[in-house]
């Protein structure tokens, strides 16, 4: 399984970014997908997750209403649209996959991608 995250960068507070996660080596439409982030000196935290078909989405309280997770199963790609970004959103963002949503919610997915850095300046 390979998960390739991209789309990070530097943005001012209040701005937007769209992250992508391209997946290969798995039956993408059979996997739940999620985003996590890790800020310097902090533990990795759950951000959002999406069900196999994309009909169900879930968010951490800290990003609810500002971030939107989606997926395109025809392209084997997941997205994270991040709006109204805050300096506290600064972190390395990781995508992850698992056959069950529970493992994503438990922060224990079996497949991780490399991270992409998001920096929000004040």
C-alpha cells in the first residue's frame, strides 16, 4: 500500500489549502480513509475520516465546519479542503487507510502515508 499526500504549503491565517492523498496497491473503494496531523512537540491527532463510498464523513471538533473531507474512488484519491485556517492548524498532515473506520477513530490505521507540511502564519 502506498499513500502519497500532497498540497501542503504556507498560507496566511484565514486562507485555504486543499490536500490530496493518492493511493495505490489497495482496493481503494473498499477502504475507509482518514487524515491526521502532528504539530511539533505534540502527539499525532485525528482530523477527519470518510467511509468507503464517501457517504459518511467525520471530523474532530477542532476542524468541524472549516475542513471538508472527500474522495474520488475513480481516481483513487482522497482530499481535505481546509478553509479559515488558523495558526494552530500548523502541522504535518498525514493520510491513512484501513478497512474499518474504527481503527481510524482509534488513531491506529494499518496504512500510513508520508506527511505534507501545512504552515499557517498569523
